[in-house]
C-alpha cells in the first residue's frame, strides 16, 4: 500500500471515530507494535541509503500526521463527553446536605470538662503548671524522702541536664502535685484549686500507660478538717456519676505529703454484667487523699499552726473508664477512628450542672 493511500485511510478512520474506545482501536491499528504505520517504519532498516533518504521523510511525516490527528480527535471526543456528563449530572440544592465525617471530643477531654464544671460549682479554680518539673517541686517539697521508690529511675523519666537557673534535676512530672506547690508558693490562703493534666510514669499494661491524666484537688484555709474532705469527695462523686446513692469508705493509708492519709473506696454493684456505681455491695479503691502534711505547708511558706488543708488525687482516665464503660486504658491513646467515633462526644455537648454533666 502506498504511503499516501495509507495516510488517507488512517486519517479518515480517525475522523470517523465516534468514541474514545473506537479512537483507541484506530490508534493501535496504526501505531501499535503490529500497526500498519509501525510496520512500514520497520522496513527502513532494509532500505539502501538512497531509498532511506527518500522514504524516511515520507514515513516520519506519516507518523507525525497520524499522531497529531489522534490527539486532536481525542481532545474533541473528551470535550464532548464532559459536556454530556455536565448536562446529565445535576445537584438538587433543596436536598439535605450529605453526611460528612465530623470530629469528636475525646473521653478524657470530656471528663476534664465535667470535673471543671463540678468543682467550679464548689468554688474551686483550675490551676495548671509545666509538665517538665524540677526534683524539688515534684518530690522534696512534697515531703518525699530521697530513698522513696518513686524517685527511682525505673519509675520516673529523668532528663540528663539540670535546670540551669537553680541547678535542680529535671524530670517529667509523676503527678500534678507540683501544681499545688506552685500555687502555695505564689499565693496566700485561702486556696481552693483543682489541677488536671498529663503525668508520666514508667509503666505500661491494660490499666497503666507511660502517660496518663490525673486531677488533684487542694484546699488550704483556717479550720479545715477531715470532715470537709469527705463532704467534698462525696459531693464530687455524686455529681460525677449522677447518682445520689454513691457511698464512700475511708481507709487509713500512708502518703508522704498527707497526714493523716486515707484511701477512698467507692461502693458498686454488678447489674446485668455491668458495674454500676452506688450502694455498698462491693467496694473499689478509687482515689487517695488526706490532710496536707505540716512539712509541705512549711516548705511553701505557710504556717501550719495557723492553716490546715486537704488534698486528693484521682486518675481522669480511670474515671472515664468507670463512667462510660471502657475496659482497656491503652485504647485511649491508639488514635483508632472507630473507637473515637464510638466513645467520642459531640463538641456542642458542653457539661453543665443545670443541663446535665454528661451528654
């Protein structure tokens, strides 16, 4: 077949292609490995130099002509397909908006908001402090001796460098008690605060993680006694679990920073295989508390002969697990979108005592 005849037939087929699929078939028939144009181009290797000088420009011109015609026809067909698609696809603006994924409030953040709301009603302010603390505020000022196990390297995350200003050993705080120290050294009684935040300890299993959340409370004033502590904890737990039958049991214990110290147990019952707070059928240890040790007051420049106070601490993550039925602390930090969608809270469900602490 002559080159001019092949070009005419191929260009005619390209112009007649009514769809992108047909056009692609024409392309393969002409420019594919076994295509008519490709086979002609392969014959150039068998030509003499004189024939190649004559036939080469003609064959290259044929290939360029076919390639240009294919590109032009493809652009026309794609534009026509787009116009047809735009004509057929319409959006009804009167329909409701489709569902879209939305963020949610993490259970820990929700519980912290609930705690702030409950204690604000009792006159407590929210105090905060740095997560990198010095050894004095985290241990020494809290009457924790040098030989106490909590100071050991296997329990506490220490930094290699000391605080340049005071020459004190720096660490990731093991509790939010340093916030109490900072508050007592920066303001005079009466003091009534809660200190929520992240804390760090070298521990990891189903109920412990290296980083977790804690809230501590502190009250310093004249005439404060253990009865004030018990009333505060009862009021707090009844509001948090939203049950009037929450029962507390105080057991003597030991903490370096409180004297006397008490562990607080909360009563619960098993109903339909679920733990329900309230009553006194079973007991579960929930938090630690006690009267602030006189040495702690002295370290902070407060006269223990004039002022007294109480302190308590509880894990925020554990409170969330008990209230909302979660059984593995590690899931709190996995970042699993399915878990967050199931246990997360609507951003507009802000806890209020009048509207309900929990959604």
